[in-house]
C-alpha cells in the first residue's frame, strides 16, 4: 500500500501526524483506528476493539517503493482475542465430547446429559459469536480501507 512521502523519513512523519490526529479524536468508539509508528519505519495498525468484537492487526514496515515514494509492506493477522475465543469454543466442545463418550462407556446417564449441555453451550456460543463478525477477509479489507481514508485517499 502506498503511503504519502518521498522517502521513509517523510512517510514516518506523515503517518505519525495521522496517528496523532486519530488518537486525539473524542469520543473513542470501537472500530476507530489505532496506529503506532516507530522512527525506524515499523508500523502497527489496528482498530479499537469493543466488548464483543475484535479486529485484525496490520504489522509492517515503511519501505521505499520501486517506482519512487514509499509503501507500507506487511501482513494482516488475526487479533489475539479472536484466537482466544476460538480456543475457548474448542475447549467447551472437547469437554462435552469427553463427557458424552465417558458417560456412554461407563453407563452414566448424568455425564451424557452434562456433556450434551456442554456441546449445546459450545454450539450456541459459536453461532452467536460468528454472527457478530463477518469474517477475517472482510475485516482485513475494511482495515486497509479505513487506513486509506485516514491517509486522505478514497478507496
């Protein structure tokens, strides 16, 4: 992604100015940009997470572009909170399966019932949390679009 500036130092200065402007906006709401720029050109761009929503993060570096100017090169990754939620969903599902399998083999109907409740809880949580989020690809594209608009370009 191209960033305004003739060289990396100028791009760092301009991106830092954008970060300061975004940081000073009040009130802050979930989805607002969070930009961190280091003097050596390392950049981290994310969005302010809400109580039940987490956004991906772009981590990269400002580099000279092949045809002049500056570009931001990096990767967009899933936020740690999203991975933690996914891990919790898997754990709830595994506990439910273990209880059902263990209860069936031991002849314990209460373990089967508790395991079924855990599986139902895991399915309900997964369904509810997936409805809150459109998907990683669309969130990553939206993050890049919001950064483009903050830099003064239309996308």
